[in-house]
């Protein structure tokens, strides 16, 4: 019997009534020539599939599981909140607490609104930027993924990139035409566009550390350049910190690099594993939102008490244990093991890491932008992915995803991972 028999049965059932058998394309294993497995239990840094196979997990719910899966402090907070009611559609104290905490931690945020996903956060921030400036055009960067917002599915990363269709069907050309897509880390391209159309550009939206085409670092001074050129032309700067917020640092990338955007999109970590998002920024911009202003945005489940309880418990625990210091220590141990393995196996692949976020690119090319990331050997990645998965280590099923370490990963877990990775890399040709 197959090692994944029950998963195969479930996937066959899923395909009958769920498009592609999955509820998000990034969960499919098509680009690694396989089928997804189904999980029935997760604890700490381990997941267990329905066939009883246990894996060391470096996907972490695609980022939110920064304390590991099902941390007691979060589970207890959700249990207490659930006993008081699952949803009100009426203001509740926890959303006020969350707003206070975000405004206290994130340098750019003076006011914040809760939403239900990262996509909602970026979509709303873009609408607000257009409403504030009275302009229509937005600049994004190739490989940066800002959720499945119609106008942002242009040279997108993550699932859109992995599945070979950067520009989604169903997006009217008129929507796509409001987006100018440029290479990341290319100041001259920005200069040229602003020289020609500066008075039409509402905003630049950027992942300050792109994490949906692998993990790409901004070159020195690039983020400050974005801040300067938007200020010069009366445009807004939007940081999409859905991936990096509260993970790279307590206040996100903007705290780490000292560049303050006008608006910030957040998600992932602030939900503690439950659906959540947020966007915030300068008070004079945020005050244009309804009911105070003319920019409409709404959500029945926004500020949901369970999501707020989970997020507050997780963020307070991160602060209590000074998790960012621990995550950097674990990340450094992981990075050393990866680099030692690469030397031992004779592979000169590029490895990028910041704190608990990482990506091993199957290319020797320096990674400055999406074109560099695309030089990766996808066939080599497939072999590596299959070998690590078969031996109890789960990385994302795509070369173009970022991996995540949690505070629940132990040095023993990292050592086991290094051993499995070394064996897998040895067999990659």
C-alpha cells in the first residue's frame, strides 16, 4: 500500500467538488510532479498527515505559525474567546486592543483597520491611496505578490508565478492597465517612469523584502530611494508586510531598515493561525475611510473576536519571550548547516536568509530580481523536494516560496533537517 494511501483517496474525492482538488493553488503539487498530502494534526514544528507520516514543517501555514503549530497560549486564548461567542458583527474590546498594539509596534501606523486576509489589506490600501491622491496608476515590482487583487495580478509571484500564468484570466485589460510593473532593485526604471508619468502615480506598492519569488533582498539604499521618489512626486509608499510583519522584527522591515512608508498591509502572524489582515498608516490618510471619509471599505467578520484573541495572544507571547532574538539564533544555526551542506556536496547554490525566513535557490546566480530567480534549475528542485519530503522534512512545493522557522524548531530538528538535506542534495544532478 502507498505511503500516502489515505491522502490519495482524499485527493480523489476533493477533485470531484473542489477545483483542482485544493482551495488555494499554492497547496497543489503540480510543479513538483506530485499530489498534495492531507494533514490531520499539527503541533510545534511538526505536522502529521492522514496516513500517520510525521514531517518537520518549514511552511508554517505559509508564515503565521511563528510560535509553531497550536501553541498552548494561543489555543487557550481562542478557547476562552469562543466560549464568549464566535462572531458579533458589533465592536468588541479585542479589536481595540489589537489596534493599540499594532500602532505601538509598527513605526508607520497611526491608525489601523482590521480585515480578513492579506488580499483584503492590500486591496483596501490601494483603494485608499487612489482616493487620497486622486490618481489612478500604481507601480508594483515583478515577482512581488500582493494577493489576488485584479489589478495586482500582473507579473505576480507565489502561486501565480509557480503555475505559469502571471496574468490571470478574468482580469480586464483596463484593470491591468492601471498597474505599471517594473524590475525590483532598478532605480533607473523608476526614475524613467516618474519623469514621464509622475503626476499620475498614486502609489508604489512593494514587499520591502520580496518573499513570493523566493526571498529577495533590496539592494542598499533601494527602499530609501522609494521613499524619496514618492515624496518628491506626491505619491504614497505602501509596504506590503503581510509576510514580513512581526516576523523580521517586532515592527517589521520598516523598523529593521528605518524607512517609514505611508501605508502598511499586514496579516499572517497577527491572526495566530486564524484568518486576518490589517492595513494602516498616517492618520490623515486613514481618516478618508468610511464612515469618516469617502473611501468605502467594509467587512462583516473584520475584527472577529476569535482572530483578535489568537493574534493578541501570539504577539504578546512573542514579546514576552523576545522571540526575534531566538529566531535569529535558530536562523543562524540553520544557515550555517545549509552552507556547510552546500560546500560538502559541491553545490554553489544561492541561499538567502533574514531572521527566520529563508530560501535556497537552485542557481549560482546572485538573486536581485525575478529574472535572476527564474534562472533556478526547477528539475533539480523537484528532485530535492521529493527526497526531503520522503525523509520527513516538508519545504514548500515550489522553488518560488520562502521557508519559515518557528520558535518551536529545536536544534535537533535543524540537525535532522541538515542531514536530510545533505542526502537530498548529494543526489541532485
